[in-house]
C-alpha cells in the first residue's frame, strides 16, 4: 500500500495560512460527516511532519491550528466522538514509544520472532498469510 507524502504536499502548498475568520466560518459550515475526513488527513499529515522532525516548521504549525479548529468544531456538535486530548502534541511527546511499537510490529510481521501483543517468542507460521503466537493464541499477518 502506498502512503501519501503529505509533508511534501503541505510544503508545496502556497495557500496554507493560519486560520482566518473565513476559514473558521467555513469549518462551522461543514457537515458533521465531512469533518472526520479532514481530521484524518490533517492528523496523518501532522504525524508525518513529526516523523520527519519538522514539527517546528511554519507549515506544520499552521496545519496544527486547523487541526485544533476542526476538533473544537466537531466536539461542539452532538456527535462528540473525537478524543479530547491533542493527538499531535501526544505524538510528539510519545514519538519514541510509537516508533518502537511500529518497529516491533514490523519485525514481528517480517520475521515472526516475537508476538506484538504479548511479546512472547513462542511464535510460528500458521499459514502463508499469518503468524500465530502459541502463548496468547493471537494471529497476525505476515508481510
């Protein structure tokens, strides 16, 4: 699966500014079902900025303001389903933990040497697509 390079997109984007009054008005006029789509793209973009060690860049700060604007608007509506914490700041704070978990999952899927759920080494090939942990009984896909 190909992951979109949002950092490159936002760095080339010349129209990204800090949210203006018009932007705030536009967000309040979005349908409730549209906000999660924007939220996912912006969250993924912010994660990629952090992974590239560019969280202090101007474009990232602008994007973070839009993230907070969308989140605030969505949480004001009746379908309050977004987490209360700021995921961008949480990702920056726990970046090493998230990357360690990503690497563990990657190694587990690639080599089958450890279970990503219980961290047991009692893992064997279950079939062509999956590994199986014989300690916790969970299966996970191979690459």
